């Protein structure tokens, strides 16, 4: 009878070791859940950035004024019938 108890105790200990240390253990599951949460937060930030970029692209495709505004602000372009004045501060 004592050998049966000893075998049962050893089996329970082996199952516990796998539960706490082995593959699929609580520690591994917790670290994977943490990694998933971090990745979801990063994905949410990137999704927000993508939404802003898509809105900007739609604006540039649909409105000619947006393209003209970009050309004026970023490239310093002017129309043929306009006069350009450069104000230099002292």
C-alpha cells in the first residue's frame, strides 16, 4: 500500500512540475498574454496612424486645393500670374 501511495505522490509531483515549469505552463501563458497585450497596443497605435494617412490620401485625391496647398507650403511653388514677395527679417 505504501508503494502505491509513493507512486501516486510521484505522479502528482510530475504533473505539477509540468504545470508550473514545462511547455504550456502558467509562466509561459502569462508571458504570452503580456506579449499579446503589448502587440495589441502597438497595433492600435499603428491603426490610428494608418487612419490619418488614409484620410490624407483621400483628401489629396479628391480635392485639387489640397495638392496646391501642399505644393505651396512644402515646395514653395507659385502660379504664373502671382507675384512672390520674400520678407526678410533683420
